[in-house]
């Protein structure tokens, strides 16, 4: 939000704010409607929202945006901005400054196209003014694809319109404030991001570490840390199912190395029910030797 221009949400109820938001979208200088629109921001499951801050590079001029508006963690999880543009009760959004950049990642879900012109991606830009951002998406955090410009929180982005579809899975969203739109000063200068959601979302998981990773033997129990794990998650060592799996939490799974030999480097693949698998290549290096426990079970 920038000081000059409108004061869209302060002191207004959500319904009034929505009506004003629509009116402002057609105001001179405002960004025109995107390729899809909803009736205000959609109600989505918590898992659909962005999970991790990859990077945050605000443009700060004369201490604007102020430091309390520069916490990128406020852009994670479900939208929770309720009209407190001054952050009297703590900031619920992060301000980019003019030309600033915020990159987020989905860790327990991915963004896909849905094969129709319906909205697939939603940026919840909030605060006292409607401000525009350029939006790019990426599968790997390296190669980026522009999916246009958006503003406010009353319309979404249809990624099918950019040539993508259900076969494409994106884990990264990069939001760049349009420095040619809006003014360029104020305590929360630049676009203010409350949340980012994959409207067309498929659940998955991610693996951050496996221990032990070396000299793993049949019968050993390895601890897999990551996110998005759920009841019923299956585990593969290479192509071989784990002989036992314990779901400790959404961030920890313990799996028993299968009896078959696991010589050399092996990937670990987890699959949650109804979701897409997540794989860590070269996660464990096995040896032919079996653990004492598994040998005992063989000769029992
Ligand atoms: Ca998520
Ligand atoms: Ca779509
Ligand atoms: Ca928020």
C-alpha cells in the first residue's frame, strides 16, 4: 500500500472492502482484470497455501516499508489479514517496497493447471491500496515463467491461459512489485502480500533429510524428515517398499530398510494417499551386510 491514493480497507467491513476493491480495479492507473475472477478470495484448505519463504528482497527507501512490514513469514499459510493496515495488532502481510521481490515455495502441495479457464493461483494482495505485482511460477526454482500481472485479492490467475495444464506441477511463485504502478513511498510501500495459494492444488510431500544416510543395512530404521507426511504414507527404497513404516508426524517418518540388498546409492520415495510422490535421489547408500536384528529373524 502507498500513502497516496485510496484507503481501501481501514475501518471497513470485508463486504464493503470488496465492493470498493472492484471499483478501484477499473480506476485510472489501476491494473485491469486478469484472465479469471472469483467472488472475492476463495475459501481453500490450509494445505493449498505457500509453505516456505525462499527469498525476500524488499526495496527499502528512507526506511519505507517500515521494518514491521518486512516479515516475509506473514505471507505463508492461510490468508489472515483482517483490515489492520497499520499493523496495530501485528502485521499479517509483508510489503515489497517499489520493485521488491518475494519468492515462496509450496512444500506439501503443488500448483497445477486444471485444463479450464478457472483460476489456479491466487495472490492475496491487501492493505490500504490496491497494488500491482508481476507473477512468475517455476517448477524447480531455476526456470521461471511469467503468468502476467495481478493486484488486490479479488481475482486470480488462470495458468492454463499461459499454455500450462494439469500435467505441469509448480512448486515456486515469485512476486515482483510493479514500480511503475502506485506511489513510491509510505510506511508499507509496495504491494502487501498476505498469502499465496494454489487454487488448483495437489497434495505432495518433500524430503529434507534422511538419517542414517550411509552404510545402511537391511533391518535398519532410517528417519526421514520433511513436510506433508500423512497417515498411510508409503516408502520406497529405490523400487523396494520399506518393510515397516511409522508416521511420527507430518514432518517425520521412520522406515525400516527392506530385506533385499540395498547395495550402492538408492533414492527414497514417499507417497501420501491420493497425492504425488516426493523423491530424494541418492538418499541412502546401502551395504550388503544385514543388521543383527534382521539376521536373527532369518534364522529364527
Ligand atoms: Ca501448502
Ligand atoms: Ca485454469
Ligand atoms: Ca498473512
